[in-house]
C-alpha cells in the first residue's frame, strides 16, 4: 500500500513538473473538457488573466471574436493542428495573435472529450509579416508597372503603359498625370488611362495644398474616392499622379498612399525622360549658336511643306541669304564678334518673317528662309526689307572693326504643277545668291523659272 501511494505521489509530482515545464516553454498551455471549459491553463497569469479566473470558464472568454463566421476555436479542435494563428483577448481587452498547436483528446471509444495544446504570442511577428507581405505586394505591383513600361521605347507610350498597369493593379476607374500649373486656372490632364470623370479635376489643387508634398485622399462631388500625390521634375514641371475609383468603391488606405507615392516617382522619371528626349530631338534639329533650324531639319521640313502646297495648289518662295564681309569681321574682331553677328542675323530673320515661315542656318554665314504661299513679288518685298535692315542691326558688332555687314539674297519662287523638286529649287536660289555676290553684293536677285539668273 505504501509503495502504491509513493508511486502515485511520484506520478503526480512528475505530471506537475511536466506542466510547469510546458508553461515555462510556451506563452499558453491549456487543456479543455468535453464542454469546452478550461481545466488546465499555464502559466499563471496568462494574457493578464489569473489561472483561477479562467479555470472552469468557457474558452469563448479568451477568443477575440467568439462566434464570428470563420473564427477557428483551437480549444475545441477535433483534429490535430499546428501553426494555426488565432486572435485572443487579453484581460485588458487588447487583442493578441497566438500561434497554436493542439490535439483533440479521446475517450476509450474514440469520442472527443476535450483538447490539449500550447501556443506562442506572435503578435509582433504577425505585424512584421503583414508589413512584409504588404511590401511584397507593393513591390509586385511596381514590378508589373515597370515591366509594362519596359516594353515601350518612347516616353509617351511608356507613360500610357505604366498608367494602364497602375490602374489595373489598384482597381482604379481612372489614373491621370495632371499638370498643376496648367492654364493658371485649374489643373489640366497631361496623360490619362481609364475613364476621365468630369468631377475629378475640380478640387485637386485644394486637396494637394492640404496635403503638402505628401499623398492626399479626398472624395469627388459624385462620391468617387480620390487619391493624389504631387511630383516635381528636375526641369520644374509640377504635376500630380491622380487615381480615382468608381462611386461607392472602397476608400483608399495607407498602403494605397504608399503605392501612389512610389508611382509618382516613376511618373517623374518618365516625364524627365520625355523632356530629355524632346530636348535631344530639338538639339538634333537646331543650330546650337542661333537656335534656328539646322540644314537637315530645314530640308526635311521644306520637302513636307512643298508636298502640302503642291496638293493645295499654292506657291512658295525660297530665300538664300549670305552675309557680306563676315570673314573680314572674323579676321579683324575675332570669332566672338563673328558669333554675335550670326546671333543678331538670326534675330533679324525671325523678326522679319512670320511664325509659320521656316528659318534656318545652313552653315557658316549662310541662312535660308522659306515663305509659305509667297510669290515672286512678296518674296522680293521681304528680301528688300532684310537687305535694308541688316547694316543697322549689326552696326554695333562691326563698328570700328570692319566694313558694314550686308546681305546677298537669292530668291527662287516655286509654283505648283511644274514638278520642280527640292534640289532644283535649292540650286536656283543658290545660283541667284552667287550672282548677287559677283555683281557687287548687298542686294537681292530673283532666279528665273528655268534657272536663268
């Protein structure tokens, strides 16, 4: 008898030590009965509750949302579970996330008579996992947007592809890049993907002013959730990336704000890329000293103008301009004075022509002017104005250094229906200009239709 009592005591002591070890190794250890009541809980206290307050109580006491659809109760499991996350309620009412491992308890006939398990507090880990998952989702969205953009080469098409991908990924009804300066009255849409709601533009400026440089959330007059983030390029463009959802859609949240902030950075890069492309295209067509069209750009545009005038049955006139005494100025006053004379000549040509006319520096001191719709008489009148205005316009450069700079101008008028190509037209104007050079300079001459001077 004494031996049996000693054995029973040893077993009880061993079980208690085992329970203590389980309680020490876990944030929660439990056992429940067939009714789902707690019959063992460790450590003491747990989640701010004392063990005495929990023993005999329904496990619903510990569940953050007992009875809610889809809520799993690990205290009443009928099958083994591991790494199952469940939100519990602390004694102060604050929710905590626990990762459970639990098994059902069975009687001799296999019926479930309770459950036993352990759990760890993973609230901080769950928060970190949520942040990581959100970041990964955001990265996936941005990777998708960038992948769509990489298929394009030109900046406008890159922008269209990027906005379309962003609209799809964010469940937006529309996405737009908006110029915040616009016409000085209200923002204007530069790029758009999706539906352009008339209610979106009004109020964007006010909303962004409230948000400063950060993303701002608002609602349009017809109930569209609105999200906008400002962006300024290194070239001074002030724009905003604006997204909106259909009326009644879920509102924007903090993750959406982070996404649109990243998206605005992509928009800024595309706009800067577009500006660089446009500047490179402009430089490829422009004489760097005078800002006029260069020879290649002039000839390309001249061919298009002639084709259009031919179809419309309209004339045009070409002026070849060469500066007289320019080499003397360069030799006596230096290249800086020569460059200034070229810049002043470019200003004079712009001032004496219409905005629709073509003005170019062909190279050196040679310039060309194409007059849309002009005949021989109007071209000669324009040439005379240029001839008379040149010496006084350049007087400040030449005075005390060289003879006055004048213009020798050759004129070739072109009429539709004669089939004259660009090369022939250029040759006639060139010959007329050199005829002026040979005859004394400083005036103009009209080339004949057949090339006679």
